[in-house]
C-alpha cells in the first residue's frame, strides 16, 4: 500500500489500535517536517486523517525571537500549508491554558523546588496524550498520530509495546515512557523506522515546503534557550550561598533554582576549593537556598529511588535486570529494578554521573520501554 517503511498500513494490526480497517486519525502537526511526513504517511496508507495544530502559547508572537520555538504563527501557517499539500482538513486548537498550567507552571515550580524537570515528557503526558487525545477520542477519532521518533510494535502475546526508534540520534522513546496501555493503544508514530535524513528527503519528494525547516530545540517555550533568564523572570532573584561539600563557603548565587546537578559552568565561585579541583553542583536546597558543590567524582550515583512509577503498555512490571536511561540524551546503564512499596528502586551496575532529581528514570528491556518513574533521590557511589 505504501513505499515508505514504517508507514502504518490499514491492514497492519500494529497500526490499528481499535480493531483494524480504515481509522479516523488526528495528526498533531507542529509545523515541522516530522509531523508533516507522519501525517502524509498515515493519509497515504488509507486512513482518514485530519490535521490539528496546537496553539500552546497565549502570545505566539512572544516566541518569535529568531530561534525556532513551538507554535509561532509561522508554525501554524506551515502546518496548514503541509495539510493542504497532503490534502487533509486542518484545524488549530487552543490548548495554551492547559499548556501553561501543566507544563510551564510545573516547569517553574519544579526548578523552584530544586529539581530538574523534563517539560517534553510532561507535555506528552499532559497535553499530547491526555488533553489532545481525550478531545480526539470524544470527537470520534481512533488514534492520534505524531512525528515522534519511536516505534509501536506488537509483542509475542499480541500486546502493543513501545520501542526505541531505529535512528538512535533521534530516538524519543525516553519522553514517551510515561504513556500507559490505553494511551499507547491510541497512538501512532509512523517515523520510528526511518532515519531523519530520509524523512527530510521524503518531505522534499512529497513537495512539503518544511523539508528543510530546522529542528525545534529542546524547550519550545524558551525560544532563546536562556533557561536561567526565563526562571529569573518568574522567580525573581534570591541571593544565597555556594558551599563546598565540607561546608566551606566558596561563593554566592542569585537564585538556587538556576542550577542543575552536575553543572560546572556559570558557578560564581570566589575562592578555589581546598583541593584546587574544579567544582560541580552536587545538591540544590531550596529550603535554605543553598547550592552545594564538590569534585566530579562526588557526582557518581550508585542507586536511585523513583516515585510515581508507570508501566508502558499492558505488561505488568516484574523486578529484575533492565537498562535504565536517566536523561533525555543519556546512554542507558545496566541496572536492577524493583518496587519497594509504591516506589521504584534502581541499583546501577556501574556508577552514573550527575543524575538530577525531577528527571525520569526510564527502564528498557532491549529496545522495549518497560516504564518510567520520576527520580526523587539518589545514593552516592562512594563516601566523600
Ligand atoms: N504545536 C504543536 N501542535 C501539534 N502537534 C505538535 C505541536 N508540537 C509538537 N507536536 C507533535 O509532537 C511531536 C513531537 O514534538 P517535538 O517538539 O519533539 O517535534 P519535532 O521532533 O521537532 O517534530 P516536528 O518536526 O514535527 O516539529 C511532533 O512531531 C508533532 O506531532
């Protein structure tokens, strides 16, 4: 039915969440090349596709700083033009209020609490596969299709499973690890089998004007990339101390929230540490507004506890050996994982460096995403 590998065919059960045949699919179109090609593939495979762009900023012009953020007016126009080329109906839905509450306010609150959130994961959890999917299902759509790089495969028992994309540089399964079985049953990721360069070439062949549009950067609502400035605008300044692991005062900061575990650059340390070695952020304490720094080896973590564990797909979790990924672009680490009460305990087979509370610990069994939990605390590999 289609020339493109990974395109969901109407006769392929893995692409047919609700029993097969021609599906009514809502394609989430950001105005970028990935979601345009994803929508085109699903339409070409014979499904009935409607495009929707989400307006996620209440002031889209404010995102226009030259860098590519999300949902500028230009993005919305690009998405509409792509829908026209594909030949599908297109709408803009305003989810700015939900996005502000569930993603931006949460992002600010997490930093204020000394944690390092992942807003893309939060957006998938609360916006794309909650608010958007709920609305889609209520309107009679069978599935939501996005340009995420991940694969949905059918396991030996017939259950749908989330897997890493074949292009490791583009794999987004980490930020989709929060999806439960029901959300997975209504999701389509048609690009998971294709390297990004092929997606661009395909966009060109299909006459999509976004073929050469640059990729969006990490945090779409901070278009200039200045997270520190963004947080300072919302949280103000709160001068406090930077102290060494032994309690020595080394300098000061203008707000503990501006730091991330493992950070080295941007530390205003007035006095060198006693051992003369460079210092890295080890701990952020919003209660006493203190940032603790130490030598690089103090960042090595041997174990962690994750809260709010979620299992991706239908298979129940079983304690055992897995790989765990601890940040969006990090390498997976061999580990054993078990539930202790309602928390996930993960013991790493080798120490991992700079693990920040607030990030997700995503468990993998080979390429399959098993589930995820939010890192709440870590245990150092060696005593200082
Ligand atoms: N404003 C939006 N409106 C509708 N869908 C969106 C929007 N932003 C993101 N998405 C959907 O979520 C997917 C993943 O978002 P992400 O920000 O990672 O985009 P991306 O990988 O740069 O893809 P694209 O090239 O389509 O922008 C997109 O491919 C798209 O399907």
